[in-house]
C-alpha cells in the first residue's frame, strides 16, 4: 500500500499538485487518469522520488518516504519496478541483457542466478526464445513485454506504469493490460498505472483516481465510473466511444 497525505508540488511559482490525499491499494491495479497537464505524471514521479514534494507526506506500507535517508531510499528502490512510456529499452543490449540490467545494478547475484531469474521473467511474459534478440528485432508489443519482464526482475512490491499502452494497437494494449493485471494479483503488488486510455480504465480499473488541474476530483472503481456525476470527469471520459457504449448498455 502507498498512501499520500496532502501532497503539494510546485515548480517555482506554478502550483501543480494541490493537496493530493489517497491510498493506492495492495494487490490491485490503481489507475491515475486525467487530461494532459493535469498533474498525473508529476504525481507519479513524486511517488518514486524523481521529484521532491513541496509539502505533504508519502508512505510506503507505513514507512515515510519523505523521512528516508539515501541508504533507505536505495533499499526501497529494490522493491520498486518501473514500466516506462515507450518501454525505454537499451537499443544496444539484447532482450536478456535489458531484463538483467536491474539485477546487475542492484544485486550481488552470480551470473547463473541472474540468468535463471531473467528466464523466469521472460517465461512469465511469454517471451521464452527472445533472449538474444535486440529490441529493434521484436515488435512494439514484445518490447513492452520485455519492459514488464525487466520491471518484475527484482520481484518488486510496488509497480509503476507510465502510459503502458502508448503507441500500441488496441488488441496489443488489451494484452498488456491483462498482463499487468495478472502479475499484480499473482505477486500481490501495489500497482499504479498512469493512463488516459479508457479501454484500460474499463478493463483493469480496480481503483481509479481522476485528477483535474492538480486536484483529486473523483475516485472509485470501473463499475462506479459508469454512473459518475462529475462534470470534469464526464468531459474527459465522454471522448471515449467505449465509455459511451458501456454506459448505454448499463441503462
């Protein structure tokens, strides 16, 4: 579980996050949604320490992230997996080397142990025979699965996904969503997904938080969002033909 308490973030005189308080639940897919510029990416980066918050607190299972020293934050990073927008694979590294990278950086395991773990992760995302390929030699969907394998290599307690479906076709997006949902439950992780994709919301949104102009405007589940009465949220989601269809079918 990750909890934020009145988190405020400003850059110089620009206030971006305006007192965000919420709980991201363990063993569930927690989605942050909102328009571009709403503050959702700043919140995600603040949660993992890429931005220091101006005020407020962030707790990882009761541990205050704000009060952690460098040593404790480094230890916490070994409990965190990151799935970046665009996969962010190293072009010059093979699939196996990409997945092994966090193990090389943060563990003292032998090469044999690391290779075994890499193969476990690749097997989990159904890429058993891709070890020697370069990222340029596999499809965009496969690259995303490599990135997921890398994100779970350290067996994390917390998984952060920034626009995981960016650049993917609808069918591949569903595959990635389902994989994220499956591993969240399988490993009982606290998963936070930053997205504007309503297909993801309706597919895996076990808890959803809507941010509007730096404020939390609504939170609930994918079932509750169908009947939402929030002007800003309705403006956001009615752009989705999928949502319109779901809402019509629910009447």
